[in-house]
């Protein structure tokens, strides 16, 4: 084995990289959001898993054509031009830091259980802002400390929750689950269709298998395996946890909780288990927040290098961190935390994740179009056209599921960004050190 191949990762590790990037805050807080509708959302989990598989197949194919893929710009511009590439790249970047706010909401929703403070909107706002700036400070140390912190959080954060997912079936009550099947007052089909957008938040990150194709051994074979395998693992974990929790705790209690996994642990094992699970969930969500802030800084730097963002976002410190750009991002996240403050944790979380999904769908739709149309040098083959059309259908269903006001908000953000770009566009830049 060559030294180069020795440094690459195989299909199993790549699969878990993809799965870990999806199993984050949605795992800990979505059950409370979905409890407002009921157990029928299990069907929406199945539909979303299929949609994610379809989109994952499209990204795996793009990785085959672009083995050094780092940004949406790499696959969008050759097929659709610079303007569309700008929208795909920047909307993906904006969605990442809006999503960071949702992760902070989830993390502090569990952390508040461990602290001698009241659970009020003002306290939650202060806690979310503190987490944002704490993870900003950690990111200033560079990518390596963040990677170590995230690895520790994965191990310590998921072990106690894995206990609930296995031992919890002894406490599952079919009667409780049947009573919770549909509490929305709408038809089952309506609930499923309108649950797709919030549920799909859990699958944002499916594209990361394609984005790390350059470090995967035999990417033509292993990136598709890792992408589809990671999505399947995440889908099963999410579906099982959602069904299990709605069969242990009545959905009215679940929907009102800011820490649903801790609530379920208390029902199962007693009061002592609540702080244990809360600590595990807060730790895992904090690790996810630190990791996604790294992604946000890196994607912002690459966008600046391509002339899509002001050059200040491309300035890197000696240790590789995008310090100045991350500072601006942390300021924007702080403002967003204030603007989206809600009386309940699940309410604020739902508002944020719906906006993330509609923005990231723009990048996913551009990927589908890129496959469907091909390039002058590489016309789309039949397989690419099929995958591209499937990706566009998946994006269409997610747009249909998005509330009208969120859809309008996403379009306004895209139009304002595009107008600013057309007015102040510059050529690709080299980041300053």
C-alpha cells in the first residue's frame, strides 16, 4: 500500500463520517417538534429517507466527475454559469450558519436542565449566544482542536442515548403510540407532506460524502457506498427514536419539552437519568455546533476565494482558522438568535430549520440541474439525467412542504444576495494570511 493510500479512509469510516454529520441536533429536538403532529410523522421519515437517498445518489455521481470537489461552485459553474453558481454556493453558506443557530437552540435546551437557572426565553437567548461565542473561540484554535473536541462529543454524547434506543422498547406502550398517531386534526397525507421540510433538516449533511471524495480510497466505488450507507444509518436511527419516544411519553408532554430525550429517560429510569441524558445530549449538540462552525468558516473562505463573498471572509490565520470571517458569522448568528426568539424551544427550532432547508434546497437543485444538463465537454449520459431529474423531484417536494412565509423569506434572501453580487461582483481572490 502506498503512503498516499495509507492516509485515505475506507468505505466503513467514510460511511460513519456521513452518518455522524447528519445525526446531530435533529436527533435530540425533532421529536418534540414532530410530537405536535403525532406518530404519523414516521411515514414522513420514510419518505425523507428516500428523498435523501435520491439526492445522495446525485452527489455521489458529481463526486465521480469532480474528484477534488470542495464547493458547489466546482460542479455548478461548468453547467449553469457563474450567477447560478454564486447562488448555490452562498445559499449553502448562509444555510450553514442559520443551521448553527438551530444547533445552539438544541444544545442549550438540554444544558438548561443541568444549570441552576430558570427555563425562560431570556435565559435561553443568553445561553444560545454564550454557546455561539464559546464555539467561535474554540474554532480560533484551528481545525485540529475542533476535530478532537467533536470526536470526544460523539463518543460521550451518543453512548447514553444508545442505551435508551435499545432498552427503551421495554417501556414502549402500543396504546400510547396509537393514541398519538395523528393529533393534528389534518389528514394523514397532509401531515406527511407538510412534515417533509422540518424532517429533512435531519438529512442536511448528506452531501459531505461527495465533499470529502478526495480523501476516500477508490472514490468511484466507495463514495456512493458511504453516502447511501450513511443516509440509511441516519434514517433508521431517526425513525426508531421518533417511534420509540412517542410510545413512551404522551405527545402533549413531548411537544412541550425543550429536552425530549431527557424527559423519556426520566420516565424510563427515574429522575437520576434526566441530568445524565441531558449532559450527553448537550455535549453531542455542542460538538456538532463546533464542527459546523468550522464548516461555515471553511465554506465562507472558499466562497471568498471564488469572488462570491467579500475578501475578508477568505483571510485565514496561521493555524488555518477563518478567524475574521467567523467573527462576522458569530455576530450574524447572535442577531439571528434575537430575531427568532420564541416562547418554546421547539418553536424557535422549527422556524430556523425550515429556513435552512429551503436555502440548502437551492444548492441541491443546482446539483440536480448540473447532472441533468451536463457540460459542453461532458454531455449528460442517461444515468446522469435520471439522477438529476430525481434530485429535482426531491427538491420540488421539499419546496412544496415548506410554509409559504418561509419560502418567500428564502427567495428574498436569494434575490437580495444576487442583486448585491451583480452590483459588487469581483473576480476570484487569493486569501490573505
